[in-house]
């Protein structure tokens, strides 16, 4: 008996020791490798949807070097969750990984998912639940381990922190308006659930942040930032508690109401969680406290002049030669907040930066200087493809000037102002012909979102049939305007819709549209005064109850962006011609973004939004979302008053919901086509023109690039040329 | 002398107090406040009320002023920068901006004096010579050309005409170092590269004051050279060098020293624009951005720091004047 017990004990001890040794060995193993770039084919392994880089890529045999580029606005935060401007994204993307491209941390693309931080991705049969299994041994740049608790913390305590309004809350929302239910069914698994599947669901869910929870807690503590208690869902991911007193539900949480006290007691498995009361990852943080999964670490940072990065020694990707990425030893971003494009061009010409996103007028300067100065530059600076995204002027339904609020809320006035913008002139004179007029928010043809552009089936015949063009002005799919500007008809919306046709007619007959716009304002009761300025009648909008006065506006855009400054002038020129007194001014980019997101600004803002799949505008089109800039105070639950959505907002919401909730492309096209024609009818904001993507690069220094600017995809695969030219000359841009 | 300096220093305190009040009023009466910036128009009322109470914006103006002053005096706390998301003074002076500003201003002043005073003396002692006419012409040019034009001209020459940076990466422009050299240990290359970046803005900022000093020095010395005691010195048979340097220059330079304090704001004004043209990480550029961003606490810190620099400049001028002219003493 004793012998038997002893033998069993020995066996148990032996198994225990083996298990312990096994655990230690496993824990000591490096991260499960992710071979991201196949050096033989130049293609990315394990990636289901990717269009670039193409086969012309090959891996350099040596790593090293540095790379520099410039951005023409200063960042406003290092926190990718709260960032609402591309300047901030440009800085934080390299540290924390890219959020918005097809290369994001959990492997999200708008049209699918790729194994990245997650090595396995499972989608349930009904398409409502996505399960991500994290790669083994994954560590942040400081060597600390990645856990699912990190993901849950950033989702529950940061993304949904009521004190940190951010755009992600709109994205991480199901089509019925409920927040994603995020749980951790196992120590290495994250599960995201929605009641209904939708076309881009797996991509959006996969864009969840994988950032360090200990880092966040350290930052909050070291800066003495106060925290606030709220009730959040427990392990089941669902809020079981009902709010008590004046407490209210916000996203997946319950927070204090007007009395500032949390009156509710958690029920079920819900827990009280603490959220920071203000931004904790701002520009002034101690860089030593930062850690991330991105290819670089921020080694020094002057928020208005330079960000310098070093290689992340623990970055989890490698090429098929076994070389750990990124290839570069260091990366620099020169920040030029005030002098903008002009200084950025000078920096590029003088060799300070390796790449530049030029203005149309810079192309000839760059090419001639390259020839004269003896430096190499790609000759295909004009990619010929329109930039994804939108450039627009937005009115403000919440304008502190009640007269301007009143006219902003009126669709007829908005339409009149829309028609009085000379888009052909914008393209011809500001973009020097290198662009396309833009009439609605859906990304125009030639880009990844082209399948949703309503004019995708346009032909010259359809333009001739509507009377917009004749056989001599439209041939082979190109409509040549009276001012000589050639336009590809598939880059224009479908002219079979009367409202769209009216807008298109302005491209060829702007004078006629000015007359139309004037007549529309007359019909609305906004008549010309003796001084040539139109007068807005008192009580023009019964909800606003405006006092009446001169129709005088200012348009503001960001300092340093000379393209937008010129666009302002063209817009004002048209508006002045119909008696709307207009002036153009500039301010800093962060101020502009702040104003756009609800600052107390008066007048109109000219700015741009990045674009792609129109479903991505979940944070823009819908009333109550973060970037619903023309009516920031819009509350979808309100039925009357200034915050209630206007009739046209309700219609656009419906169109967008139809497009977003579809489960296939054909279904989405129906909704987004409707959205585009309704944009032509109600014009909530005024689109201007889309310039082509322009990209200049020093080919004497860096050559194995893909043309994308500021994206980690690109930067990770680059190496510097000095002394290493033979290893890097697999150049697509020669 | 120490008691003179101490008294002169004490005179600064009430002036600074008045300055702080004016600064506070300027910012107080501006439309909008920190909560507008932090929370926006769509800010929930409860959160807005919480933030207003948190930042003490619901208190009477004088109470807000004294609270702000108390923070400034006791903790150098100028408030919270909404753009930088941290202490306002840190936002303004941090990332070594104060050091770069101090370096540029003092180097500009030093270089402009070192070059301008001897030229002014030479012009005065060689009145109406070709050299005098040349320096006079250059002086007027320096005074009349805004320094941002000089800055742009320099960039055009380096980048557009000589393609220096393309020929050799060492000659990149903008900032205080080539981005690739930032953070590297100091060695000869880094030092030379720093000088390549540092000296052009220093000379350009100093150009206007250099031109003015030449004109002032020339005029002042010409006045003094016509005085009887100079003729007496010459009549005594003193060597011309002694007459000029020991008797004339020492008296002629006093008005310039008294103006030293007034050069500081001119230099700062020049540095404000040049910091933008050359993308220099100085407090001036942060100050401009804070104005654009309506980041009031940083603007207030900036105005305060500039006032302090101006007062210190005047103090330094008084001390130097007291040293150079034994007659001048405050009682």
C-alpha cells in the first residue's frame, strides 16, 4: 500500500515537475512568428485581401537605415482612440500599430480579416460572432506580455469612457445601434458579438485596439488623473444592470447623471470599473512609459517640430528570409504646423525628407529641381488615381449666430450655395486639372470604394441622353467641359437622377447655375439688399427663431494647406456673386478639427475626411455620431427643438443604415446609391473636388516603396540606401 | 552695486504683478473657455458643469485671478494646456524649447553687438568714406528688409539655387539638426551640423538690430567726436586710438546700452517669424500655435515669460549702464 502511495506520489511529482518545466520552456519561447512578407513572390502570406505591394517587391538582403517624411499639421494627441485628425494618427500609428488600414492589429480590413496579432480568426456560421485567438508569446515593445485583459480594458474603459468622446464608439456599434459585445472566452481569445451580421463586420470588429492596460494605468497614475466609477458589463459582455436614480446608460455602461453620483448597484456579473476623467495619453506624456505593438518606439518627440522613432526590438513580424521587421533602424517625422506645404516642399527638395505628397503646382518644380540638382525622383508623381476621401465645406446647424443656423438648416438654401460653387474652376485652377469635381461623400471611381460610386456604370451615352453632353464633347467615356477640362464619366455620379443632373450641369454652365442659385434664394425669401448683400428674414427657421440680418459668412480652413486656402477663395467668389457676403480665413489644424467636432464656431469650415468603403462613414452620416459635423448637437432620440434631427437627416440616416447593414455588396450598393442621390437633393454639406493622389519620392535614397504615404505597411518594408544601394534597388518607381 | 541690483530687482515685482493682471484680463474677456475646447458644443450639460467647476470657471473674475496667481507664485502652475494636455508652462518651455530660445536670442544679440559696434565706430571715424557709405547702405538694407524675407532668401539660395542638401545631406535645412542626427551623441559632425542649422537664423534675427546698432553707434560717436573734451584730449597729444576708444566710445556707447533692454522684444519678434520659417522648436513657435489653438493658459504663460525676459533685459541694461557709466545710480 505504502509502496503504491509512494509510487503515485512520485508519479504526481514527476508530472508536476514536467508540467512546470514545460510551462517555463513555453513561456520562454519567442513570439509565434508571423512571416508577413514572402521574399520570393513579393506577396504577403496569410493575407486574404491585399492589392499592394505587388510582385515587384522583393526583400532587401540587408536591414538598416533611416527614413524621414513630413506632415503639415501638428498632432493633438498620442492616443489613437481619441485622435480625430490624421496628424495625430501619423505619429501614433508607428508605435501602436495602424488602426485604419487593412493591416491593423487584429488583422482588420474593411473587406475581410487577416491573421496578425490574432493567429486564428473564426466567424460563427450565422456570421454574428467573431473569435480571435491571440498569437502565442506576443509582447509589447518593452517586453511585457500582451493579454486579452488589455483588449477588454481599452474597449470598455477607454473607447467607451464617457469622458473621452471618440469616433470609435460609432464604429464599434452593431447595425441595431447596440455596442459590440466583447468578451474573453479563454485566456488567449477575444470574442466580438452583434445580433446581426453586416458586410464589414469582421473587418470593423478586427480593428479593436490591442494596447497595454498596465501602460494606461501607469500613465493615469503618474499624471495624477482622477478616475470616475461607472458600471460596466462583466465577463458575459452584456450589461445586466438597470440604471437607478438619474444615472444613465451610455454605450455598454451606466454612468452618473446630473447629480454626479453613481446611484446604481451592479446586478448580475456586472462590475464597477474606473475610467479616467480626462485624456491620459496626450502630447506631454513621458515617452519611457509608452509601449506598443507597432514597428517602432518613439525615442524623442517635439510635438511641433519632430518625432523620432527607433526600431521596436520586439516587433512580431519578419520576412521569409527570417529578417525581423522593420528593416529601418530609425524613422523621423518632421512636423511643420504653420509653414505647411511650402516648407515641406523645401525640405523634400533639399534632401531633408525622403518623400512628399506634393500639390499639383509642385510637380514641375520637383522634376525640374531634380534634373538641375542631380537628385533622383520618381517620374510618375501623378498616380492618376483620385484621392480617397472627401474635401468639403460644411455649414453649422448649431451656429451661435441664429441667422446662420437658420439658413444652414434649410435644404433650399444649402442647395443654392452648393450650385454656386464653381467645381470646374476648382479642378482647373486650384488642382491644375489634376483631379475631379466631387459631388457627394462616396469615394469616387478608381479607388477601393469605386464599386459603391453611383456613376460606376456611366457611359457617354447616358450623358448625351440627359442633354449634359453631346457626341462631340463626350467620346470614349471622357466628357470634355467647355473650359477644356476632360472628365472621366465613371468618376461622376449617375446623371439619370434629376438632382444630380442639375449639379452636373453646373460644371459646364456655371453662370447658369449662379442665376439658378440666386433665384432659389429669392424664392426662399432671402433677397438682395440695397448694399448687394442678401438679407435673411426674421424667423426664417421657426425652430431657431432667428432675428434676421445680412447673409454674411466666413469660411475657415487650416493654415499651411495652400490648396484649401485657394479653394476657399473660389467658393467665396461664387457665393459673393449671388449676394452672400463671404470671407476666407485660416486657423491651425487642431483648432479646425476641434471646431468641426463641436466648438463654438460661426460660419463654414473647409476640411477633408479620409475615405474608402462608404460603410466606414458610420461616425459621420448618422445623427448623434462623433463626426456629424454639420449638426453636432443632433440627438436621434429628440423629436423637437434644435437637437432633433431634421427631416433630411432622418432620410440620410435611413439610406446609410440600409447600405451599412447589407450583408453583400449588391445590397450595400442599393443603400449607398440612394444616399448619393439624397445628398444631391438635400446637400447637408458641400463637396468640392478630389485631387489625384500625388506622391514624390527620392529614388536616389529609398526605392523599395509602394507609394502609400505615412502607412506602416510601407515604412516597415523600407530600408535606406546610403551604402546599401544594391540591396534596395528593386524599385517600382524608376 | 549688489544693493542697486537688489533694489532694481524689487522694482520688477509690482510691474510683474500688473502684467499678470493685464494678461489675465486679456484672456478672461476672450470668447470661449477651456471647457469649450475640452468638451465641445455637443458636451453633455452635466459633464460641462463638472468641468467648469473642476477648472473653477464658475467663480468670480477676481477669485479666478487670485487662484491663478496663487498657482503661478506657489507652484509655477499657469493652468492646463488643452492642446498639449499637460501643464501650460511645460507645454511652452518643455522639450528644451526654453534652451533653444535662450540660445538663439543671446547668440543673436551677442553677434549683432560684436559685429555692429566696431563697424559703427569705423563708419564714424571714417565719415563719408566708401566703406562708410557701403556700411550705411547695408545698414539701411538690414533695417528695411523684414527678416522673414531674409530667411526665405536663404532657403531659396540653399535649396533652389545651390541644391546644397541634395549634393550633401549634411546641408539639410530646418530645425536645429538634421532629423537623422537628432538624439545622437555629440561629436564633430553633430556640432558642425548644429552650427549649420543654428547660425543662419541667428544672423538673420540679428540682422535688423545689427543694422540699427551700426546707425546708432555711428551717430552717437559722431556727436561725441565733435565735443570739446575730445578736442582737448587730442590737443593734449593723446594718440587717436586712445582718444577714440578711451574717451569717445565709452561715452558714445552709453545710449546704446540703455537701449539694450529694448532690443530684446525686437529680437523676440524676429525670432517669432524665423522660428516658423526655419521650423525651429522654440517657445515662440509654440506661442504662435497656442494663439491659433486658443490655448489660453499657454498664451498666458507665453506673455508672462516674454514680460519676464523684457524686464530682465532692462535690468541687464541698467546694470551694464551702471558699470559703464559711474554717474548713473538709482537712489
